C-alpha cells in the first residue's frame, strides 16, 4: 500500500511539473498510473495490470483532450 501511495505522489509530481505536456498527455499519464495502481491493488496478474494501465491511459488521454479543447 505504501508503494502505491508513493507512486501516486511521483506521478502527480510529473503531471503537475510538466508544463510542456498537453492536457491529453497529462491525462494519459495520470490515467495509466491510476489504472495500473487499481490493477495492482485488486491483485491482478501482470497482464491484467498492464491492460488496466493501457485502458486507463487511453481514457485519460481522451478525457484530457476533451478538457483541453474547451
């Protein structure tokens, strides 16, 4: 649990610290980390964790792009 919390802080620092990233890219990083973290906490296999990260990244990119375009 401590590793996951530390990982979320690192990702939050990366996302907020990178001004040159677009909203879609920031959403992709945050969504990928969130999806992977949820997969790990749920106790999924390696393939499930990677899949959750990819899906989270895709959803984060779409959501970030939609917010950035408004």
